[in-house]
């Protein structure tokens, strides 16, 4: 079980490379569909100088609380997929490009 978890986490880390992190941080992400994470501002994820939203490795943190794991970034569609930390739910956000 631990080995399987390690492999899964390694794949997640590889999926969210530093180029993806810069792409994610450079956009405003609006809620589109799926699981609602209780994000501030009506469902938007905004990375700004206030530091309310930030990413640490593959984890989205809002108000110093980890809320989701970045499971996929689709730059072509402008979509960000977040998996809830405490369950298997997935929410999709878009950047409006």
C-alpha cells in the first residue's frame, strides 16, 4: 500500500512541473464544474501579492489551508483539475483564454 501511494504521489509531482506552476500562477482561474472547494471570490483562484492563494509543489493552498492537489493542467483548453485532499472529488477551473 505504501509503495503504491509513493508511486501515485511521484506521478502527481511529475505531472506538475515548474513550467506548469508558472503557467498556473500567471492566470486567474474561474470555477467551471465538479467539486466546489470553497474558494474565495465566488469560486476564483487568484495568485496575487496578498498571498491568499499559492501553490506548494502540487498542492493548492488558500488562506494557509491545503484545499486540493493539482492532478492535471490542460494548457490547450485552459483547464486546471484539482483533486480534493480528503476525498476523490475533482473540480475543474478554467482561465478564460
